[in-house]
């Protein structure tokens, strides 16, 4: 009797262990891995859809001395961008991403022109709008150093941005009444290196990026007659993040981002050089996940800079893994 009871116990234990093992390797469970437990690229054959929105006002900037100022002439603007992304795991270490942005931009201007000789004030206002597809992006990711559980990973990324958005002002009635462009009018290509180390409940990340901007040609403003050949300065980006994981489903990230754009140029008969610009931003982030759904919220806060925007930006995205 004891011998039979012992055999039954061993059999039940083996079946339970086998059932647990099968549960771990089921694709449905792998698709529920979180930002902490999943590798830096999707598993082979997995799809991830992302829908996001970015919103920022445009009324302050850092001047050439690094001081924060309001734009002149009572100018106020807002830019919202809706992003639709698709990610696919070609292998367990190789991923391809496609991003399609839809831009909705508006700028409100109010000018007051004083004429002391006749003692009159003339006011002029405008409401400029621009809606449409922005510049699409294709990115590939490859894990150079695969990540073990709570270990270290090193990922190489490459991307190309295509000038698919409208680059010139359209429906021009006068210099103060036209539709804003939704694209920038040039190709861009970059290489990224991303490192992550998990020491649960903490993790740290580092990212370096160099972006090369190709020459483009467009109308620089609504009064321009001929396109201007130009080149935006190449951009260097560096970031570091220290993250605290409340559990495997919720993470709080504290990120610092440094952006530096080199000298650019514009050629319209003569060549005009544009000065470098830079900014240092702080970006707190919240990542929350329920099964295959992941919500990502981030506020980008410029701390200091030169000849660059000083307005914060809010971004929220929802991701789902198929």
C-alpha cells in the first residue's frame, strides 16, 4: 500500500512540474512578459501594435545665452502628433519597427503695430493650421548581447526617416493665411546603441545615438517663390535612466536626455550657416501593464539649452502584443 501511494505521489508531482513547464513556454504567456521580464527585442513571430499621442504647447524657448524667453509678438502654438506603430520579431534577437505619425499643428499669432506719427495702433492676428501624415520611420533592432534573466543586454539599432509628410506651405492666400507643412522635407538615418542592466527591483539604461541628416529642398516660408536647398545639423543624443520597479507590472523611470544638433546650412544663391543648438531634458516615465496591454506615459521637461524649445511635452502610448 505504501509503495502504491509513493508511486502515485511521484506521478502527480511529475505531472504538475510538466504542466508548470508547459505554461512557462506557452506563446500566450510569453506575450504577457513585461518591460522588466521581456528581452529588448520581440520574440520570433510576435507582433506588437502601438497607438500613441504627443502634445506640446509652443510659447517659450531658450535663447543663445541659455535664458528662457517667450516667443515675440504674442505667438502661441500647439502641436499634437498621433503615432501608429507596428513591431515584428523576425527572430528572437532581430526586430523591425514601422512608425506612421499623423500631425495636427496650430500656431496663433497676434501682432500690434504702433505708428507714433499718427498715433494709431494696428493689430493683426492669424490662425495657422496643419494636418496630415508626417515623416514615417523604419527601424531595425538586433541584440548584440542577449539578456539573461535579470542580466545585461546590449542592443544595436538603425533607423531611416522618410520625408513622407508635406514639406511646403499649401493653400497660400497671403503670408498670414496658409496651411502649415506636416513634414520636414529631408531623409535622415541614424545608428543607436542601447544597454540595459536589471537588478530587480531596480534597473539602469544607457542610450547613444548619432543621426545624419541628408540635404533637402523646400519653401522656407509662405512668401518664398523658389525652394531653398538646406541641410539640418546632424544630431547627437545621449540618455541615462534609473528605474524603480514597484512590481513586475509597474515601473517608474527617471530619465535624463541630452540633444545636440550641429551646424546646418541653407543655400539660396549664397550659403548661410546655422548655429548648433542643444537641450538637456528630464523625463519621468510610468510604465503600466495588464496582460498583453502596456501603457506608457512620459513628460519631457526641458531644463536648459540654447536656441531650442523650452516647452514641456506629454506623450502617452498604448501597446498590445499579438
